[in-house]
């Protein structure tokens, strides 16, 4: 994450606790520490990642990736996140301290880790803690959904597997076409996801598993929506 470099001649740099009025400015204080303007004063923070503290043009970068849970982070970076150095965790600045979330993998999609403009993707780890607001994720052919308070995986057995609705959409689609009766499904899909298994049978997600219903006829339109007629 980047701050603007404080410019001066040797020996005139800021010191810990010195007042400042330009948030997110600072200087490297040795190779692995930064003096960062936050909440009206320069505060010293560790840059424990492999790139340490570096000047990059007119910006200053601090590599937070090896921070431990509870280590201080600048209040100016509240809510910002990086992938942990282990590749299976996400570190987020919360209330002035680094908090850790488990991932099955964490990937930096774009940006520069030192400049704080990166977009990361933390794929949830099955069994780790979650809330209903966390949404759903694709992990290969599997859908990860929050069930109660923990992540659970569901196999997307259809040919389209698990994928975003489009490259411009955050909506995740899991293709359950072909799932047999009794196949587990997320509670969020209850009575919302179903398909024709034959011309007279319909399978629907109900009570956390697919149930088979009899129809006089079952048809699927061009959009993929199925209709079971009594």
C-alpha cells in the first residue's frame, strides 16, 4: 500500500510521534519499517513482507503480506486487504490491526502489492467461518456457499460447471443439471433451482437436497428455464 514520499535532505526526515497534516505521506525508516502519517502524527509500522519498504517514483510502498494477526496497521488503510505471504489467507486492516481470513487460496488479480491498488481474490476454505452476507464462490467445478456459519462445497455436475453469469457479472451460476435425487444443494437455492430430468419429471432443490417431482409434462425453454406442469 502506497503513501506519498516526504521529500527532504538527509537528516530532516520525520520522527515517530511528530505531527503531520498530510495523511498517507511518509518515509522508509530502515528497509522493513515505514513512518506513516496517520491520525495527525507519524507512526511507525512494520513492512514484514519480502519487498519491505521501498520508494517507487513519487510513492512509497510497504509490503504488509507477512503481518501477523493483531499487528498494527494505519487507520488510513481501514478495510484494505492483501493476500498473506502463505498464499492461503487474506489480511485486512480492521480497527487499526491486521485481521486474518482463511482461504483455500488467495490470488492477486491486478495491481502492485506495494502500491496498495491490487485486487485480490480469496477463495473460501471449506469449513472456515462465514456469514450469510459473504455470498457464494466458484472453486473449479464446485460452488462454495455459506451454510449456517461455515463454508460448504456443492458439486456443479452439469456441463457448465460453476462460473460467473458473464464476464461483467458478479452473479455466480452453478449448473446442477443432471443431479440425481438426494444430491445436496445450498439452502439459498431452496425452491429456486430446478431442471427437467425427463419429459415428465422435475428435480428441484428443496430442504438442502434435490427432490424429484412428477409432471404431466416438463419443458425447458431457450434460456434454460424449466417448467413442470401438473
